[in-house]
C-alpha cells in the first residue's frame, strides 16, 4: 500500500519510525516463505528480507502460517533469529471448525513453545469470533503448555465480541491485550485502547499506562481521519451467521455486487451456504488471507456455474496440491480427485521451484540497494518506478491545517479569483494574485 497507493518507500518509513522512537519495538508479521505477495520465495530470499528488516529497525517479529503449520513456522523463526530478531512471537491463528478444538490448539502451542526461537505466543483471531465462553476453556488449555512464556490476545471487532472477550481474557491471566487507537480501532480492527483500559480498571484490574500520551495518540489519528475524510472505526453489531461462514465484510459486499451485476441477488444466501460447504470439503482452512478470497470465489463459481467445481482457480489447485502447507482437516477425496484431474492441475504440478537469490538478482540492474531489489522482485516495476520518481515522503503533517490547504488547492483552479483573505482567531492569510505579496500571520 505504501508503494502502490502513496508512492512512499516502506523501508524509509521503517527507518524514520525507528529513529523517532528507538526504544519502542517495531513489529513485522511474517507469513512463511512469502514477502508482500502470496507467491512462495526461496529461503535465501526470505533470509535477506529478515536481514534488511532488522537492519532498518524491526526488532519484534510475529511468525504466522495460514495453515497453522508448526514446522514451517519454526523454520521461519530460525531465519528471523539468525537475522537478529530480539523477540519472536508465534501466532496461534484461531478459527471454528470440527477439528479446531482446544486440544488442537494446546498441541499446536506445545510444538512451538519447545523451540528456543519462540519467545512468546499469541492467539490471533482475525475474524473476531472468539467468544468469552470459548476463551474460558481455550486460554487455560494453551497456557498449560507454555512453561511460563507469555500469551497475548489479538482479536478483531468484526461482530462486536472482542471487547467483551478481552475482559474474560484478563480475568484468565492473559499477559497482553492488543488494541487499536482512535479512528484505527473498532470496526473490523482491534478494540479501542482507551475503552479497554477504562473497562479493565472498572473491573478491578491495574493498568500501568500513560493516559495523557494514549489520549494524544488516539486524538491524532482521529484528526487525520477527519482531515482526510477517511472512515472511522465504529462498534459492530453481533451477527450470529458470521460464526458459521466467517467471511469478512469486504467479501460479503463484493459478492453482493457481483451477484447484482449478474441479476442474481436472490442467490446470495445460497452462496454463503456454499462457502461453508466448500470450506468443509477442503479441510477447514482458516479464514485468514488468502483463504477467504480463494474459498469465496470457489463458492461463487459453484453456485452460478453449471455444476460444482466446474471452474477452479489456480490458487485452489495449488492449495489442494499442498503448496500452502498441510491442510488441518482431510480434503474430501471426491473433490480432491476432481480438482487434480483437471489439465491445469497437471501444469501446476510441474511448476518450477522459486528461483534462488542469485537468479533473481540477475533479473534487475546491478548496484541497486537490497531494499530496492526486494521491492522490484515482488511488485510491478511501474509502481516501484513511480515511488522512486516521487522522491522522499513528506516529513511533517498537521491534520489541523488540511481544510485550509484543501481550500487553497481548490482556489488555484479558479482563475477568476485573484485575492483571498482568510481571517480567524490567531490566524490571518492573505493571497494577492501571482505577483503580489503574500502575508501570513499566525
């Protein structure tokens, strides 16, 4: 997003943030042998990624695998530690299915915690479906395996459960509750930091935090949202159906639009039912990127097509081939056979392995920095070129002056306006034509 949308160098952003707060750990989440895109990369390439992240200022790493593959996570953790990571947190990605019970997560945690490369663990609930009732059995089951290592909770507010579940987690002795600030909280994001602190104190917990500093941070992001006309996170209503299909709001709105374009709006409920069926047939993959998109598209094709699995995407084929790791549950044998019998499956079976680091370097100009190489290797060249042409990002931003700046930009498009005076308490701005004097008093 930094490169594509804002034309800003994400490496520069990391360096500036680290320089601004050198004593605050900056965090990066790693998802196996992937960087930026969901294409698999060679281990040498990923080692360079982690090396450069540490050098630029990242010290805390989250290791996560969309399939909850412990072995794959430990391999990534080893690379992170070799790069110099100070703290590595293993993600226990939460979902609901017939196979993802408390014993499953306890065993998963036990496999991870034995490694010296894992410093702590966290329950990652991207769908926001962890209920207080389930937390009362899940958290103790996991904590029993940790041998004193810390446990954190990261739960989104998609259906309004997270703020309540956080209170239960605190009661059960969770070590860290991950939160969002101001406009960046609630909605489909994390619970609001100020509200969580207030609720914890109300229930008798001690929270050692600088309330003034937290309020300033929250207020700043809220002011940015107002200045840039961006949406603010709002509390979500409970939706019981979400516990079944676990499809995020973005997928639901996109599906409704696609069906409307085909004049098939009346089949929306059928698509959502099919999504749950496809997920079960494919072994209950966790509804975390990239699987919601993959399963959602398959459900859509199954409903609008002439027959189920008549149209199958490359990503679904790769999933069945095991390119994303080992499925948690068993893939339905008939579905698996039908997918792998496709001619395209035969082609994807013979895909070459990811190129080595040396092979990739030969594709780009010599002498470029490692950071530029990593961007060029994983992003469209025109987007990287546009970022470089844009130059260094702005160093200062004051949301309070944005309405005036917007007004001035719009006035520039009005050739009939030659003189402008803005006069308000403690501020006066005069603009007099192109050659006249400009006076500003603040």
